[in-house]
């Protein structure tokens, strides 16, 4: 049970960082298209 919970937490962190990178890429393309 504890192992499963720890694995979930790590998975959630990976998902969060992935979304963060995606958001940064989207913001970068939006800024570059403006200028």
C-alpha cells in the first residue's frame, strides 16, 4: 500500500513537470509569433 502511494506521488510529479514543459513551449511559441 505504501509503495503504491509513493509510486503514485512520483507519477504525479512527472505529470506536473510534463505539463509545465508543455505550457512553457506554448508560451514560447506565442511570444515568438507576436514579435
